[in-house]
C-alpha cells in the first residue's frame, strides 16, 4: 500500500468464513460511528518455511488463483458491509503473506484490528484459531477477537464489560471501554474481581471481609472516576466480586455485548504475551473480546 489506508482505521481480517463476515459487519458499525475508515484485508497465503524447487514452482503457479480467491472474499465482505452502512469508507486490500503477520504489521498504524475467532485455520488449541491467537498476542493496537452469533453480529443495547485490576493494560482497557460505550450509546459494566490467595490462608473475623470488600470497591471507583468525567454520557455500573477474575468476567459476559481486558506481561513458559485471564476470555467468552495494551 503506497498510502497507508489503514492509518487509524479499523482493519478486519477476511478469510471467507461466516464469522469473519460477521466481524466485518460489527466493525463497520464502529467505523461508521467513529467516522474512521474500514479496511477489509484479505491475504493470499504463502509459506513461512523453505520450499523445494518443485514446491516453490507449484506455489508460484497457484498464487494468482489464491489472490483472486482472496479478492473475491473481500468483495463479498464489502458488499455486506455496505448493505448495513452505505456511507462508511471502505478500503479493499489483498496482500501476500502469512495472515497473522500481515495483520500484526497493520496494527502499527491501525485504530483496531478485528479478527474472527474461527476454526477455519490451523489450530494452536482446540478452541481458537492460530491466526486470532497470534494477533491477539502480538499486535500493538487493540485487538478484537470476534465471536458470537453470526446471524446477529451488529451492536445492540447491552453494556460493554471491562475488567479492572489496576494494571497499565487494564487502564487502557477501561479507556477503550468508555470510548466504545460512548460510540455505541450504551453503558459500561466495570468489574473488579479480587481473589488474593494469601487471604485464603486465614479466616478473618466477619467484619474483616466487609472491610476488604469496601477497600476493593474504593479501588474500582478510583480507576473509573477519571473516565466517567471524560465521558459523562456513559452510565457506569460498578461490580466488585470476590472471585477469580476470569470466572467473574465470563459470568458477566453473558449479559454484555463485548468484554474488554488488558494484556498482562509475558509468560516465559508459553511465550504468550496475553495473561491467563485474557487467554481464558479469548477461548470461552460468548461475545467479542477486545484485548488492550498500555501505550
């Protein structure tokens, strides 16, 4: 691309599946309301390993056909998007390469990357496609891993859910949640789940639990106060729950239209950049999951 059409655009990976098409329609609503471009990105896949001369020749012969197929999928997605939002600015892009790597490259300038939680590509787990998992782990901008009902992909009246724990990634997620809620005209459900293992080693007197819960409530209020002032149009419901964070977020995700979470550090054993709570959401949430990193 000679001019970066994806600069501060919402970029959607298109692979021809029903989930990717639903993700594009969902993303188009955000692009339309935020008045930013929408980039529908198809990738003609190539190999990331050395090939024999014969295999390389066969792959070279197939490339035009792969490009044509990718272009057709992008055109189909564009038509569906324009049926919902005729005026949204859409850029159709087809590139050669590894889908995850191409999407990660676009994340450097994009407003958001949207990728389908689809089983159509090679799996790294039994529940989430490898492309979605890699992009969520490596992209530099917010990443929405879209999942949900493909026949009803457009945003609705339900709130957006955000996990609040005080980390830099969580702070980024809170800001993104308020922005998303304001754009969609819905409320924010801010959830702070606390489950300190050290506290489970002893049994405090009854009043101690109430005191701890009050302290956690104050922490949550502090974390959202500034954003409430910035987005006075957004109604906030604050929930404090003594529970493992992933369990609590999955419970409340059933009543939300999207769940936002921060990225927590790097796991040296698995090589994953997304923490265990976010990983759990990516695999099991019933709605789109937006993973945010601190600037």
